[in-house]
C-alpha cells in the first residue's frame, strides 16, 4: 500500500508539474497571441494598381491619406492603360493577393464581376453618394443592381482646339460640324499655318474604339442595336469609318494618327502645329504644363463636331473607378483609400490641379472650382452628349475584333463596308461561342 501511495503521490506531483509546464506553455501561446494582436496594430500596407491617368495626382495625396490613417500605408503602382487590363487579369486569375485595389474601366465591370475579381460594396455606398455623385459616373462600377466601387473622375472625350491658330487664320469660332472642320483646316493650310488639321490616337488599341464610338454617334450610329446586341456594320457606322479614311487621304488628319495612342497624340498636339484634337480630361493639364507643352493658355474646349444635322454633338464616355479585389486581406483599409480619393475635398483638388472633372454634382457649383478650372463650364456641357461603349461580358473580344477591322480600313486593305462586314461576322462568331449571350 505504501508503494501504491508513493506511486499515487508521484503521479500527482507529475501531473502538477505537467500542469505548470502547460500553464507556461499556455502563457507562451497567449504571449504569441498578444504579439499577433500587436502586429495587427502595426501599419497595414495596401497595394494599389492604377492606370497612369491622374497617377501623379493620386501619388501626391498619399501622404495626406497616410496622415489621416497612420496605420495604413499605400504601395502605389501605375501602368499605361493599354497594359492595365492584362496585368490585372493575370494577377487575379492566379488567385493571389497581389493587389488590394485595382483601377477598373467602365467596360471591364461585367467581366470582373462575373469572374469574381472584385467585391460588392452596396453596404459602403452611402445615400449621399447616391444622391450627389453624377449617375453616369456612379454606374460605371454597377452591375445587376450591385455596386463594386467608386468612380475617380467624370470623363468623356473632349474636343480641344488651338484658339491662337484659329485667330491667326481669322476664325472666331471652333467648327460645329466635321464639314466645318475640313473647311477651317483648308483655310489654315492655305495660310501656311499648319500641315494637318487634326491629330487622333487611332492606333490599334482600346482608344481607337473610344474614338470610333464618338464618331459613329456623331453620324447617328451606334455599336449596338436597341436590345444591346452588337451591330457594327450599319450605314451610319460605315459612314463614320469612311469619314476617317477620307480625312487621312485628304490630309485633314495627320496620317501618323493610325500609329498614335492617346499619349502620343498629346505630344503632337502640344507642339502647337495642329489646331484640333480629341482626348480625355487629363489632357487639359498636359496642354497647360510648360514642361510638356508649347500651347500653354492657347487651348480651348468646344463641343465635339457633328457628322449629320440630326446630331448636335456626340462623344464617348470613359470614366474609370477603383474597386477592392476579392483576394484582398485588407478590404476595410482598401475601401478607406478608395473613399478618400472619391471624397469631395480630393475631387476638388484633383479638378483644380489635374483638370479632371469631379464626380460630385455639387462641386460643379463651387465658385472656387469654377474660377480655378477655366474649362469646367465647357467640359460640363459635353457630358450630356456622351455615349458608352457596349456593356457586354465578352467586351474585350468584341473590341479586339473591331479594332483589327477598323485598322484594315484605315490602312486601305479593305473598304469601310468590307471591314465592318468582316468585323460583324467575327463578332457574331464570338457571340455564338458564348451561347448567344451578350
């Protein structure tokens, strides 16, 4: 019995020691948990991928954001628009958390939503946002009644003209129609002021579809029918493409336009030898930057010319917005950055310093903004005549097919009718591959 009692006593002591060790181990685990909690209080870094549109401005206000939210650091990256989609898709398809915030063009929203790349933010969209943000801008990241982000600017293609060149030719007003633009171009050429009347960004890229959308509508056309089904080879669309081809042949348009993208077009226009051009709102800040431009204070904004009497003016909408990725581990922090950039104070500052149109309707009545942004009134007048590119899940395939055939027409390897007929055939094939859905 004594041996048994001794054994029992030994076991009790052993259990007590084990419990003590477990307690120490428990304290270690608790301490580790405390370390984790401490780590969570350390700054969180969010990775943001932006297009280069207004990227300089966005970077400039990051210190202000980080001062407001000292526990959030922003790793900001930007790429050219033409590389943006592929870079985002490549990262998101892998399922990794490379980016917390991505820049989304209005045409990518259906694709990104259906593929699960971005998360809905209905519970984060306030009533003030719904009431005061320009509807066309707020809706760029909306799909089937759900919101997936916020717009960063309210943008369309604007018609810019060099007022100084027009005055030298005795022209007092910019052209209201494409025919008038041709007439004014010929007059300035006769006076030896210019070589070409207009420069475009017609390289085979998404920008080409934006310009073609504007031109098609200016001739009374559209890229879809009344049901939203792609229909590119209509008489009006053919007429718009014929105008493009003829304007190069007649040397109204700089023939190198078929190799220029938006940014290259800006470089040419900024030299002061071309009177007319179309580009996005960010171009305004470029034209008025003496480090990049020779036309500072010489550029004005007018309504885009019409191609038919039935149309007053027409242009293409092109707003972009920021969304939180579905793979982000810091969705709350990511949203704070998006909300910050979309806020009224930052939107006003962006409009003044970078020329972007604000997303808030109330800011268009801001007296300081009206004074600091000389083109605000003229730019806002164009917003009512803006048209969106088709909203279809397989938009990029649609766009690529149309880009190729428009370029075929511009290079004169096909007539405009042949090119658009072939584009329609290819688009129909793509649609069939998606079961007829669009």
